[in-house]
C-alpha cells in the first residue's frame, strides 16, 4: 500500500475526467424526469433536437453532430420510428444515404419539449455568461481531444 500523499495526481478528486464523468451523470439524472414526461430517452431527445433544427438530415450527419457511431444510433432511430415520431427515406440519387424526417407527431412533440432547456438551465444555477463560458471551454476541450491520435 502506498502513502496517501505520495501521488496526488492519482487521487480521484484530482481527475478532470472524473469531474466530467460525474457531471455528465448529474446532467443525465436531471434530464431523465423531464424527458420521461415526453416518453423520450436522452439520445432520442438529441436526435429530435437535430431534426427540429433541420428536418431531413442523414444518419451520417447525425452521427457526426452527436459524435456517435452510426451503429450506436440505429436502435435509437428504430425506436423513434416505431413510436411514429420519424420516418426514414432513402435518397433517390444515392441509395446509400438514408434521411430522417419528422412525422406530424414528431413535429408536435417539439412544442411539448420547449421548456426542457429552460428547466435544465435553471437547475444549473449558472449565470448566462458562466454557462456560455463553460460550454465554450468544453467544446474547445472536445476539439483538442478529437485532434489527438489514438495511442
């Protein structure tokens, strides 16, 4: 057993990754009851946010925007389709491209979801400038990490 003070770099509370991980868990816990009222999971909500922003995006575009592999998105998309919130359509010019479109039910759900971002923001108790600075810092960190080759 090592001396507790010998390597402070290995203390859990000193890990940036743990701060990010535990904050992500807390955010998911915050979103869960808000999204359960809409009968949505967080990944489903993210896909719908993209479609509410721009209907007809491809699965490849969604994969890039959400930083997820297409295979991980397939069951989420399938569930949204089964619920009648979206439809999939192949591009007539390029059969490899699969576009997602909101159904009328999916468009109507947007109205019910309008208060979710506000409720989440209020729960953080951050000032608007603090929230913006934090978001920008996290986006910068993500970009830096994505540019690093796997070792």
